[in-house]
């Protein structure tokens, strides 16, 4: 039986495939890219913005080239686990949040519900995933 791939941001970056095996990303910038998209409400951002955030010390053209190189490495890492969780479009990069269980999204959903049971589960989920900032 296959599960949903999981992305954990609370307590440190952790990505696992549908079988629960850890997915190793060979570049820290690709972890930052996925983490930023997962934590963003839009889950889709312009390439220029992401390149500028991740390679802020570089000129825009160099930053975009670094993003293209990171894309190749990231796609190779994800392909090894048959994960199709990120889409590199011409102008935007998107995270397919429906293809992942994301702890930040779960936390936000429970918090937004606002009822007593959801708030209790929010605190419990935060503690289980390593978030202690409540």
C-alpha cells in the first residue's frame, strides 16, 4: 500500500517518498527552494524572485543560471524516488502541494479551523514535528 510523500519543515527539512524512504537532495539550495514554496501561501513563485532570494549575492543573470543548474540536480534527485512534486514552468516554479503531505500546511489548516479540537491537534502536531514556538 502506497502512502503520500511527506515534507517536514518543522524541526529541519525532511522529505520522504511514498514508501517512507528518505529523499536526499544533494544541494541545500534545493531544500530551501522546496521549503520556501511549501511555506508560501501561493506555492508558485516567479523564477526571477526565487533566483534572487536563493542567490542574492549574484547578479540576476548568474542567479538564473544557478537556478537552472539546481533544477537539473533537483529533478535528478526527485526522479530517483519517482516524485513529481515540483514543476518548472517557463516563468514560474510551482510545488504540487496535493502530491505531498506538508507539515506546515497541516499546521495552518488546523490553526485556521479555530475550534477547540483543531487547536489541540495543532499544538500536538507542532510538538510531534519539532515546532516549539507556540
